[in-house]
């Protein structure tokens, strides 16, 4: 072949006959086919330096590949050119051709096998930068392969690449994605440990060891943690974006071309495409794919070859009935991250959680967040999709280490506005030991409080509501543990009656009881933290109605911890109660009265159940968040701890009695700031009014008919009772308080009547009644 000049190339193009007009897409495909034909026809005698035809061919190939991508057969052809032994093709040209490997649809496994062969064939001379580039391309298109079984058969060859420093990080990442339980062998673990001793704890090696430890913890002897850093670096960002854009465009074009095909098939493909395609999506969640899928397609395996109870690949489950029938024998997909887009697989993980699958999925999510979550405005849609994915997984799996690690890194730099709704939902999914109340350097708690004190009222209300939901989730977890403990006790009594072994059951029961005790302490710390934080927020925002609403929700949740969740804790939020008691909103005061009634019911039920067998292991706690909050020290003996606990309960009971008397005296009896000798005052223990104020203090200023919160209701009651002609004053209602209670009941505030009926109607005086209604 002769060397063309630009003039000769121009004359050749002008001498060609005119072609029929084609669509732009077909024209580009024709140009691409011609370019590949020219590249395949190159021989060792062709000089490429100054060859205009070759330069134009490469330019056309790059332009079309970056726009429309390459079909599977075109990718295989171009890889053949890249791997050819033509000495005229320089490393720069081959690298440029590798950059053109942009798939338009799926990537064939044969192309990946060809790359592995190319790298292995040059084992003597050593890998080059071109081989490293090819391996990086394999990682970029890994989620777009048409299968994984052929590639997995080369696991041993890929493992040999870790001997090369140039290929080590990419080989470890590829092995990280391909590893199955049968791939974990002692000689491979020893090889990786030798590399750690020689090169230090490289992140890529530690990531692969982490997967090995998940499958076979007895083989990996060193201590590994999830950590907060990425195992693998985020390389080739622009290249990755180009591949994702071209593939997404190809799927949209494919969906449009199949409109006239079979209706059912077209609808099914469009639904599948909708699950895959997300605007500007850079995270690709793979399709559900069974490990034995390709083997079953290539070979006719008889039924006798399988064991008696074979594992059923999930791709063969087509109905919910078959899902239920085979729920104990379902094989998870080879890429476990496919669980994130399938609701039935999520249901399977909830019903029968597999620790190995959970750990694999946690590692995958951690890896994705390490290189996919970027704190830039351009990546907002992708970041939101990642957060929603994490939230969806966290709602099904509690105490997820990945969630705590992400919030630990992200909250210190969060502005409180971006992705606020998703972040608040993630906070409500934290585990009991995530906030670290006992430590002064709790990063997550410190970051949330810093934003709370520096943000507006809407952020404050959202954060308090999120932490209240967190309290609900912890209480729900305690209820589940309590049911499991009750079941274990029943099984233990059954096994003891039959004379069977009890060691494992006793050990499991003791571990669960320890977890329940720790969870109870964390709940109490969270209640105290919210009690203090809410009062400070109400003072900063002038008792904003939105904060009062979330405060009412918080009190309602705390008041039913025992009656609804069987959590033997009654920790009264004293600060919030007295702050809301001075509110100018009748709905807030009604909610406070309702919560007090519920607290009284919970205390009575808690003390009646104290002698039940279910409470022998974890005794109940009765306290408030100020005067009688128990110290959680572990240095006391059992007798000393029991005495401290008993004193705390007695003090907590006195505080609640004082609270009840303060409430009744203020709203019903008109006795404010009354000193009581029998019970301490939870509001003003050492407070005395100045002498010049005490004679002028109107004791009935905050009752349910003269208080600022009730003036509108009092005026309406007087207007309905005596019309508008007569002069009226709220003090006139004092003689008709029973009728006024019926009026409040009609207006939607039945809590006041319930409070009076429970604590006043059946007894003579408020102090004696409140004391004996709660005391033993």
C-alpha cells in the first residue's frame, strides 16, 4: 500500500460516484465500518507516519465511537487490532484506540477473555501501560457485560496479575467484584498477606482481603475493619461518564425502534429500561443474574445431576407462589447489588437475612459511596440517587455500619439544606450505639447539634422529628428483642422439662438481655438529649408553634414506651413539660394533659408488672431527665446498683407527683408557686417570690378559664351562655367549671376532662389524691 498525500486523498474522494442519501446514524455506521476495515487491512509493510488516510480513519473512528458507541462485534474487531503484533502501531495509537472502546449496548465476554489472554501472553516481557489501560476498561464496563461465568473461569489467571505493581490495584478491584465463596483459598490468602508484609496495608489489597474474610473468616487472621476510606481509587471519571451517556442513549434508541414489535415484549423491555435508566446516572445497579445461568444455557444438564434439594436461581422464580415455595432454597444473584432494585429479594433478606450477603452488600455500598458521592452542585442528582439507595437499604437492615460511616464523614461539612429530607430519614435509621452519648467527642451528635443551634426553626423541627422517629425505631427494636427473649424462655423451659441441653439457649438469652439493657440505656440518653435540646430551641425561636408541635410528638412517644413497646422505662421530660405548660396555645396544653394522663397510666402498669417473670432480668426504670436521671456507672456491685436504682425510682416518682400537682394547681385549682412540704417541687425547688411581688400575684391567672391560652374559648363560652348584651369576665366561669369542661370537650379538647376525672373527681384534695394515686 502506498503512502497517500492530502491531495491524493482529496482526488480519490472526488472520483467516487455519488451515494444515495442516508440517515445520519447510518452514515456514521458506514464510516465506522470503513474505518474498521482499514484498520484490519493494515500490514507490517505499511508506514503510518504521515499517512493521512490512517489519521482520518482514526479520527472518524473516535468521533463515531464517542457519539454512537460500538456494537459487540465491532468491539471484538477493534480489540483484535489493538492486540495485533504489528510493530507499526505505536503504544500511543493503541491507547487511543482503547479509549474508543465505548459500548452502545452489552459487552461480550469474549472481548474480556481476549484482553486477559493479551495480558497473559506478555507475561515474560511484563505488563505495559497498555495492559493497565485495558484492565481499567474492563472495570468500567464490568456492569455492562452480557455474563460473568466465562470471566469467572479465569479467576486464577487474574489473580496472577497481583504480582505486577502496575496491574495490582486494577486486578484487586476486578477480583473484588468476581469473588465467590469457592474462590477463597488458603494459598491466595497467604499470597495477599505476604504482599501486605512487603508493601504495607495497601487499600486495594485490604479490600480484597475484606471480601475473603466475609466468606471465610477463619482463613484471614488479621484484623480488618470497614473504615471510612475507599479501597479503590476513582479513576477515568470522564471515560466512565462517556460510557454511561452512550449506553443510556443506546437504550433509549432501542426502546423507540421496538415500538412496532410485539406489545407484551415491548412493554416488558420498556419497564426494564425504566429501572435502569436514571438521568445522568453514573451508578449502575446490575440486573438480577444467576451464577449458573450461562451453564444452563450452554449445556443440557439433567435433573438427576442436581442434589435432592438444589439451590434455585432467583432468575427462575417467576411468580410469588414459587417464591414462597422455594424461599429456603433460593440462590442469590451472583452480583448481590441487584438486590437494591428487586423488592422480592429485599423481602427475602428481611425474612431470612444472610450475614455473608449483608456484608457483601455493605462493602459494595461503601465502595460506591467512596467514589460516587461528590460534594459538587453538578452531581446533585447522582448524589440524591445514591442517598435514596442507601435509605432504601437502611430501612430494611438495621445497624448498618456503612450508614454510620457515611454520616460520620458527611455531617461535619453538611450545610443543612442539600438533600435534607433524605438525610433526616437516614438519621432516623441509625443504630443504638451510633450517637455515643457517653463520649464527649461524638462526631455525629456534635454535628447535628451544631446545625441545630445555627439553623432556622424549620431545620430545628425537622431534626427533632427525625430524632423522635429514631426513638420510635429503637423502641420497636426493643419490642422485637423482648418477643425473642420470651420465646427463648419458653423454649428453655420446654427443653429443661425434656432433659435436653440448655447451654446454648442460656448463652443466647444472656447475650440478648445484655443487648436489651444497653438499648434501654441508649433510649434514656436520647430522651434526655432531646429534652434539653428542645427547650433551648423553644427559647431561641420564641416558642414557635412548629417546635411546639414536634415537642408534643416527642412527649407522646415517650409516654407510651412501656404500654406500646414493652420498654420498661418511664423517663419524664421535665424541661419540655414546664416549657409547654406556659404555652399560649390551648391545643398544646391539651396535648400536655393527654401526655400526663398517659404517663400516669404507664407508671401504674409498669409498677404492676414489676414482679412479673419477664422483668426479672431487666428491672424497670422510673426517673425524670433532671433530678432523678440515673447514673449509668458500671463500677458498682449488684447490691449497690440495686440500692441506687431503688433510690432513683423513688425520686422519679416524687418528681412526677410534683409535676402532677403543679399541673392541677395551675390549670384547675388556681394555686401557683405553692410551697409543699410533703413533695419536692420539680419546677422551683429553692425558689421564693420577692415580698413586693407576692401580694400582687394573682393565683388564678393561668387556669383553664382565665389563662392567656383560654381567653378565646372563655369568651365564646360566655357569649353562648349569656349573649353579647351583658358584660362578661372569665372569672364568671369559676362557678360553672363542670359545664365549661363539657364545652371544652365539645370544642375538641377532651384531655382536660380526662385529667380532672382521673385525678380530682374521685378524691377530696389534689395533693393527697395525686400522691396516693401513684404511690404504693
